[in-house]
C-alpha cells in the first residue's frame, strides 16, 4: 500500500465507514480537460456493498478550487508533493491467464505460428494454476496503475470459460472479460454456442468484470460465425485482426503456415475456402461481416485488436463503418507489434491516420510475454505510451486519452470513472513523479520523458484488509 494512503485506511477499518480525502500535488491532469499545476482532487472513500472500498470524485482542479469544495466535517489531507495526479488507466487488450509464462524472446525463425505453438504448449490448464496466473496479472496491472482491462479469457480444451472473469473480479479488477472461442471447419458453430452458454451460466461477483465475446481472429473464426456473435448486440466484442504476415497470406489465398496449423490440429476442411482465399486483406475480410445489419444495430462496441496491416483502402473501410453507425474501435498494442517486428513487413502502424479519420484508437499491452524483462514487475499501457512518445513524438495528452477514455469505450464500460471531470464514481487516483518545475500544458509528456512510472495512491475495489 502506498504510504500516503495509510491515513485513509486507518479510518476505513470497518464496514460502513467513509472518509473524505483532499489530495494536493504538483499537478493534476486527465483526458477530459482537467489540468492544473499545482492541483488537487477531493474524493470520498467508503465501503461498498461488496465489502470493498468505492471511490467517488467530489472535485478536481487547482488547490484553491478543490479546497473551496470541501464540505463541513473532517477531511483527511494528503500532500503528494512532487507528483502529478492522473486517473486510473485502462488496458484495452491483455491476456491475464498467460502471466505465468513471463517475458519470452521471440524466435523469428519460427514465425508467428512457432510462437503460437510455444504458447499452446506452455500455457497452464489446471484451474488453480489459471486462477493464480490471472491473480498475478491483476497484481502486475495494479503496479502500473491500471483500473480496468479488456482481458481475453483464453479458451481451454474444455471450451470457453468465464472463470478468468470471476478470478479477476475476486482479485479486485474491473473491465470486460472477452470469452475466447474458435469457429472454423466442420464444427465451426460449436465454439460460439459454448461461449454463450458459459456467459449464461456465469455467476459473477456483484462488482468487477463484465462478460463479452472474443472470437479469436479473422483466420480462426469464419465470417458467418462472427455475424452470429455480432447479433448478441449487448455484448462487447474483441477480435484479433491484421496482426501478422501469416494471417494476411491465409486470408488472401488460404495457404501458408496458418493453414498448416489448422490442418495439424485437425480443424481444416475445405468448407473454409468458402469464406477465405478471395484475395482480400484481413480488414477487407472482416469489413464485409461488419457491414451487415448486425453490426450497425449493436449497443456494445467492437474492438479490432492490433490492425498492424492497414492500407489506405483498409483505412477508408474502417472510417466508412464508423460513419455508417458501426461502433468499431482499434486497439493498438505498440510493444507487442515491435516485439514481432511487424513494422518491418507492413510499415509503421497507421494509428495516427486512424485518429485523423475519426477511428478511435485505444492502447493495450497484450500479454506479459511481450514485455521487456526489465519492466516485468508491471503490466501497463503507460509503457506503451512512453514508447509512442519517444518514437513518434505523440503528445502526452493524446496518449493519456488513448490509455483512459478511449480504452474504456473500446471495451464497453463508462469512461467517466477514468477522468476527473465530473463528480461521481472514480476508478482510482494514481501518482507519477515529476522532477523540477512543471508546465501545466505538458505534464504527461514531461513525466514520460523523465522515465517515471505511475502507481496507485487509491483505487476502486481496493480491499481495506489487504495491503497492496
């Protein structure tokens, strides 16, 4: 637990207790226009119905404006000194159940399919080990100030499961758990049917994760199956798209290492050629499914993860879908893309052009496998923000938006708790050290350049009884 938070938790020593907390710092900034240096936030922390601490924002801004908002009664005052305050981050794409594998080098000679084989043979399937892996992933996320995740609940041999969502919820995480399924070949509908049954039978804790559908990828889920998944209009959907050269080859021609993998695992049959091998790019391929009425009538978002391969025509297709009312988002995982060297094949990622065209882009980490071993003590999109700022010169403000409100919208949760803009539920307050004088117009860029990382001061769902 951060030492500054001790005074708060001394007050919250039993159910029913609450405390008002005034935090002042060198600055405060979010993606919704709150920016002050120095700055502060006023929050209320209280036990909720789930025996966890819930946070509510009362005010944010300059120290004077926050002080003037203090209600009568006792207020705990915390001075964060040479730190800036930011909201909790959103990791819009990760694989918590793979945390036990740890960082692994990429063997380029084996290609992406060789990497998949490594994951398939190395991942744990025993329930207790999976629970431990998810819990470890949540702990590493907390170390990086992540308040919500778009997690892929990996599909074990027994079929899609909501257990990772339950485990993540019990570990104190919020967000969306996308139940992964596959759907190609003779039994292509079975995976979706099992995923929907798992959702219907899930008994989730009252606070924490919600459930979405995770059709694995364009090269493992047929378009008719994807359309059926999209017809579940109230469930967020996340799918890997345009990630690798092997996927590009398979979608365009029905050949290559991806086909060989399907043959090797006994999934292939020639009915697959009814859906692929038409010379399309992965984005063109999925756009045909998204152009149907199922996508436009949805009330929950569709997250296309990676989109490393994106031509000008692909960009226009995505922009046209947005203009047509399809709530499609891109989730970019910069460090994962760099890990596989996709820029060497496809060129630089087109995320900036996507933003220019009105295509929302959120940030994800992918799994711990792609992490630099030197930073393996945390799993956070802040490290992806740092990469994009250093490599591409992206502004800190834009990057913070991609790692908070854009991420929340991409996984189908409210963005409000990831800002300081309006009174109401708050996902968390994180602090990032700033050395020297602060420029309130560039707080995030300064923090990224100085190399400091965020840590939670307080976060929603934090147990009063367990040090973090």
